[in-house]
C-alpha cells in the first residue's frame, strides 16, 4: 500500500439482519491523502453504509479497513480522526453558534483539552475561515440551511481532523445553493489539504465536489471515473 493512501477498504461486506441482499458486498477502494472521492448512486445502493463503516458507525461482517496505515475496525468513531457531516445538521438549539462550534473541543479527552482562551481563539479562527463570524451569537433555529451546514462543518474542522465524510450534506438545499456550496466547500478542502469522501445521488454535485467518482449499484462499485 502506498504511503499517501489515507483510507483503504478491502473486500468489505455487510448484510443487515433481515435484509434479502447484502447492503455492501466486496467493496474495495482507496483514497489518497488530499483526495476527494465521491460515492455516487441511487438510494439503497450501499453508499451510506460504506461511509458508516469508515466512520465507525457500522461494523462490517468481513473485510478490512485502514486509516492512515492503521487497521481501525475495532476503534470507536472518536478514535478514527474523522469528521462526519449529515444531510441535516445536528446542532443544539439551546446553544448559540459559538457554543456549538466550541463543543467538540470541550468533549476531547482531558489530557487533550485546551484552555478557555485557546478554545475561544480556535472558534474565531474557524468562524473566519467559514465566513460565519456574524453568526456566533445566533441560535440555530434562525439559521438558513446553508448557514447551518457551515456551522456543522466548523464543528468538524475545529478538531483539526484529517478526514471528512459527507453524507449528502447539501441535498436539503435548493439547487443553486447546493451547487454553490459544493464548489466552495471543495475548494476549502483543497486549501486545507483535507481528505474527503462525499456520498451523493447527484452526478453533477459529485463532479463539482470530487476528484474521482465511484459509481455504486446493488452494494458494489460498478465504475470508477475522474470527475
């Protein structure tokens, strides 16, 4: 395996209890450092299950997964150095944006926690990076869909993870905003040198966001193409 490979799946298989067919069967692919890869296909094709396996939310029945050269299948999500963004941002409504951004830093293991001053500085840095400085004292219920996605992205970036996993995060936005956000966030990922995987059913979104696209159908990767 090459030294620049950040994520590597080999012969990953998963069948849910009661399912007629495997959700994922014999899925193998790698993602290089700084690369953005899309998992594209119709609903039920296995792309979200594959992402969940990488994130640590789903345990495969068989196969191998390494992240940055280390086998991580037995690691819980918190130890995998990944950030996961969902279709609908998971923000706490009783906290202003500032506190939602800071929360991942407060949840770090005690030996890794930052001082209050360092946390505040980190929040301001992330807010500036994502152009949401004016939202720091706003509560989530007043945010637009695009603003809420920026805050959730900020929660992932504030921990300085190397890998970001996007599970159709822009699908609830209107078409124009979805494509604009796809391009903007992809440029930001490149600027920061992050490795990322995007799950989407929209080929155009995948082409705007990704360097390479893996087409999935019936739990298998059927085609690989450059975006």
